[in-house]
């Protein structure tokens, strides 16, 4: 049976960021899927080597707009471990609050995008309108809607006062009932459920085998969450946390897991706001970081985010490596696409909450014959000129 | 859960009579909230020229230049520095204000910098011209300030 | 005098000019309602409350460059929008808005014009298919095949649902059907309560709006059958969709809601009111649902819509037996 190849990307209305898929399609069923990454590569890791640790705080934030705080948190925790400083408790609470507020805004964004990918635009508009509450709240606390710049070595840069705490509690109470409404809607609206129930099935063994992380894994029944396995900012010690999973393994399960995580985040935020300890919010941190290497992990909105930092005793890091959660979820996506309908492609891709800005780092492909090629600027330039010269473009 | 046809209809019909969530900027003024970080403003009288702000700025948007130095009547050495702020590079993170050990940089409330040329977005904070001090032989360091 | 009347009928009302301007009003009403349902503003700044926005969009599209892909079949590519537009404009002439006389049959109101208008309203789907097929592009090919599959699924329930009011009224002429329901309005509520929702759903599918905008699924196949269209031809397609909405709504209003009685001016008022009521219902359906897949649509229409339409037909036949 003859199949033809549909290109989805790099520019496609279904994708929010450039990715290149090649889907081999037989009628309306996808037979094979292939993936190409790298369209959003900006050289973050190389840039990080030529900037000081203080400048890198802001560089790490700009890896992604939606999970900006998660990357900063990961980096800061790693560097603080190298520096060997202890952060005051109030600062830990505020860090946790900002991380959970960011999770709320990201999951509301995802609900809207999922609605838009299946053509349910009203759902999209409503969730994004309610997301504005969180954005205004974050603007109130930190001065900016994205890239909060609240983290610094030794604590946080701003403190919360009574008026802000009151506003936060009101906003969270409002969002709680809106999220309950969206969860109800997502599970009872017939056209929405028809598009997401049974779509993109990822069984538990496959999720474990393909190393899925984040809500994708938790929706297949795999209870993995860095907040529980490798706690940071006080999870498990003084901030209560319960992992949310679902057994469905399909897109409906992912919607349910994210909605449940939203409710859990509201609980965490309310606990923090009501039990904020007194104290200072930062301690002084040295400018030069002692030698060493460290791996730090946080649970970003999309899954497990790993940063590896190696320092050589100067003000600038020696090597920084970032492994974003979406990179771990792509093999699972390719597995889910095989055997799915063409019409389900956008919602399956959106189901893992892809963030290409997070994902695209340097991947070194070793030649199977044994020689690893490293190209310098001149070779790359010459190759590009020959390539385009042959195609007469 | 049981499927319900037209689950959204009551909510959608209620919205017909509600005010829209749109804020019609720029026809309606929409001021920034009070605690935005804004743009750095430097006081040349306080600056000691340690260049920590220049080192710590993640966007390399600050240039500190030595304007002149002289000895005043009391015999104290006075150094004056100017700051060139490239506002088109500034990310409004206020790290410069934090790093400054003498609090020479304050943040104002402006975030809206739109201009037609890049030159308009180069803010220059210069100290006052060097005073002519009669008694002491002044030795101004000739660092021609960039226009 | 007759010639002047015919001229006005063809070109002014309900002909070209009226259709062009009224379809822009209908598009404005649809966009504004859709926006208000979603708590946003819709067109606001162009003209009074944004009423000139569809005309502005049309003019903008006419002024853009008209790109024809190199591999496309140029004749068919250019013919498809014109074919669709011609058929919906002709279908509009058959609406019983200003029939010269209610009791006398004329060239625009005759026995069987119900079937002719339904047939003419199916030609745009053929035009979409030809447009997608002539583009020779992957996304357009998928879109055009989906258009035909959709046509296959909604056409039979629509025809069945259309038959019921005609059988009850005992005529194949829309003007007579409308007159019958003006005299017996109770039938609309108590006998046709199944057929009306089926007809509205099938009209939503014919107009390819959410939840049935499968052929033009923006997030899946970019633009469906219209992917390669730009400039003037795309403006024609947009106009085609709007005019089809007006004619479809008028069609449903004529046979289910009692038509447009009273001659020229009252008929015009009734036309506007009833079509806007139908558009309100269509827009509400668009706002509260998401898009379904094509095989789900085929399932839904053959397992649910067609049997319900048949049941409605049975009810009507039984009613006709009991009526004096």
C-alpha cells in the first residue's frame, strides 16, 4: 500500500515552536513518524561559559518563557550547593511559592492550548482569561509577568508583605473554583471527550521503557516526581506535597493529571501563604565559586529538569549542561504517533506540553565508525555554501 | 463521568451580558503596577567607579567611563564617572542597582522605551563639568567623553 | 415595469447587492456574537461597532497578490470559486422573499424549487473539492477528500429533514410551505421538534463550521482545501462562505420557521429577523463545541442524525393521516 509523507513543521499552525516531523501516512492513519530537532538552538550552554555566575542567573531564566523560574531554580540550587551556603527559611518558602505559581500559569496555558488544538476555542479563551489572574499576581509579586528575576544566590530579591499575601489568597480562591469548572467541563463535554479519550495511549511499561517524565509519565501510572524523589525548597520537610497520578495513559488522563496538579499547587500555595516564617530573605553569597561539579534537578512544569554545573574556582562556570524535560518526552511522542490518526497529530504533540526553547541544546552524534567530527566555523561556512550552491537556491 | 450535551451553554449565555475582559490599550490608560523594576537611573555624584554594575549586567548594557579626577580645596581626590546605558539591551532586571555598593543606581518606573533610532536609546548620565579650582594645580585626566 | 422588477430582483434585492452587503452584516454578527460568548470584543474599530470589518477584510484580500502554485491545474484552480459563487447566488434567487405573487408560480417559485435550492447548495462542496484537488498540494488533497466524506455524511439527513415540513404542508414549493406554516404555527413546535435540530446540525456541517469544520481544520492541515489560495480567489471563497450562510439560514427559515410573509418591506424585515435568529443558534453551537474527527462525524450522522430524521418523517406521515 503506498504511503505518502506529510511534513508537519517546522512551520505549522499546530506547533507553537519549530519542530520538524515527517509523518508517513496511509489514508488517515500514521504508519511511521520521524523527528528533527534543533530549530531553536541558541547556544545557551556556550554563552553560559563566558558569563559570570550572576549574569548566568538571568541567562538561565531566558531559556524558556513558561518554565523560566524552573531553570533558574535548578541552576541556583546547584551553584548554592557548590558555594556551600544555606538559604534562610523564609526565602525557601517564597521560592517554593513562585515555583508553584508558575506551575499554575503553565498548566492553565496548557489547558487552553489543548482546547485550541482540537478546535475548542471557547475553552482556550476562558482558560487564558483566568490565567491573567495569575499573571497579574506574579506581576504584583515580582514586577514582571514572565522572567521574574526573583532568585539570587543566597535567597530571593524581594519580600512579600501583608497586602500581597491577601491578594494572593483571594486570587487562589477564585482560581480554585474556575479550575474545578474546567475539570468538570473537560470530562463531560462530548466533543472534547471524543477527541481526547483513548487518544495517544502510552501504556505504563512503555512509559518506563521510553523514560517519559513529568505529567506524561504520571498520567500512565508511573509515580515519578522530583518533588517527592529528590526534594528541594522544603518539599516533604516542611511543605506538604502529594503526588498526583492517573491510570488512563491517554490524553484524558493527562488533562486530569494536570488539573489535579493545579489543585495540589493551590493547596501548596495556600499553605505557604498562611505559614510564612519570619526572618530575612537573603544571605550574602561569594562571587567566586569553589571548584567542583554538581547535578541539580527540579520538577519543572513539564517534567524533570537537570542541570550539570562544573566550576573551576573562578567567577565564570567551566561547563553548564541543561537537559530539559521535553527532550525526554520525544521518544514517547513518536511511539504515540504510530498508529494514530492524522487528525490527532496536533493534540498528541500538544499533549506532552512541548517546549522547544527548553529542548534545543547541543547533541553530539558519534559516528559509528568511531571518529567524532567537530566542525569549526570555517568548515561549517564552507559546507553551507557548497550545500546551497548545489541546490541553486 | 457522564457526558452532558451542551455542557458549556449556560456559562456561554451568561457571558453575553457580562462586560468583556478586554482592556483597550492604548485608548484606555493602563499604568504599570507600582513595583515594576523599571530602568536604572544613575547619580554621578555617588559613583565610585568600581564597575560592578558593568560586570554584573547580564545584557552588557552599561558602560562606566572615567570623566576626570582632581583634588579639591581640602586636598581630597575627587573622581567622577559617567554611565552610558544602552536601553535597547537592558532587560530591566535591576541587578545593577543591587550590585552597586554605594547605591548610586536607582530604578525608576519607566518601562516603555520606543524610539526610531538606536541613538535615542543610549542614555548618558554625566557628572557636572569639572570645576576650575584656583589654588591647586589640577591635573585633569583627559578622557574624552564619547558623544 | 416588469423588466424593471426583474432587474431589481436580480441585481438589488434579493440579488447581488443585497446578498453582498447582507452577507457582510451576517459575518459581522457571527463574529461579534462569537466574541461576546468568549468574553472578548470582536470587531470594534472599523465603522460603527466594527460593522465595516468584513468589507475591509474583503477589500484587503482583493488587493493582495494572487499566487497560483506551479503544479496546480490553473483552469480548475481559477474556476472553483466562481463555480461556487455562481451556484449560491442562483440559489438565493429561489428564496421566497419577494415572490411576485404568492399564488402564481413564476420562474423563481415553482413546484420543486425546494429540491433545486438544496441541489444548488450542494454545489459549493463540489467547488471546495475541486479547489483542493486542483491545488495538487498535500494538505489540500487531504482537505478535499474530507469535504467529500463530510458531504456523504450530512447530505442524507439534511434531505430527510427537509422532506418532513414539505410532506406536512403538502407541497414542493417553498412559498406554499411557508404559507402553510404561517397559518398553522403550532406545527413548528409540536410536530417538527425533531426535524429542526437535525436540519440546524446539518446546516452547520454544510457551512463547515465547528464542530464540523473538519475539511478546513486549521491546526491539522493548515488550510484544508483553501491552503494554496490567496488574494482575489480567497476573497471569492470567503464571500462564498458568507453568502452560503445567508442562503442556508434563509432556506431553514423558509421551510421551518414560517417564511417571510407580507410582500416587499415586511418580507424584508421578516427575512432579516429570522435569518439572524438562525445565525444566533448556529453561532451558539459553534461556541460551545470542539471539532470532531471525520470518522466520528460519519458515525454520528449515520447512527444518530439519519435515524432521527427518519423518525421525524414517520411522525409527519402519521400526523398527516390524522389531520382533517
